[in-house]
């Protein structure tokens, strides 16, 4: 292969990236130019389910909420990996079964660790 064919391949990728950037930027620029600009106190206020805002909008949450969220995300991603494996279970064989058993064991150890550290208890 010649170096010009590599150049053309990268040229197409570069043009695609530029086109994608411009394609995403055009609606934002149009909205900025065409949107009505009439700011008011009501429009700049914090929205709370249609009610008047009460208190400071910058509220600090307990770190335990984030721990619950992280544990949820970990086990949510686990199901994303297990589902395709379960669909193709018969085709994959014993090796894939052992790998999935190791994967589930590692996640179970993480769950036991979180349980022992009392991260899953609601105070």
C-alpha cells in the first residue's frame, strides 16, 4: 500500500469528525441566535416541581447516597455483562462458564466487603 492511500483514509476520518462537530454545533448556534432573550427573575429562579424555591439550592448530600449509587451502578453493569453471556451460554462452553463464575465471585466479594463495612445499612 502506498502512503497516499493511508492519507486518504485519515482524510475521510478527519472530514467525518469535522462534519460531526459542525453538525452538532449548528443547532446550538441557531438556538443562541433565534431564541428570545427576555430574562426575568422568574425565569432565572430555581425550579422545584412548580413550587417556589425554598432555601439555598446548593445542598450538601450525605456521602452514603453516593455509595448506594456506586453499588447500584456496579451491579447494573454486571447484568449488562451477564445477559449476553446467558444468551450464548450453550455456544461458549466450559471455559466461558468458568470465566463468568470468576467474574461473579469477584463481584460477590465486593458485595461482602461492602456489607462487612456496613456501607449498605441506612442510618
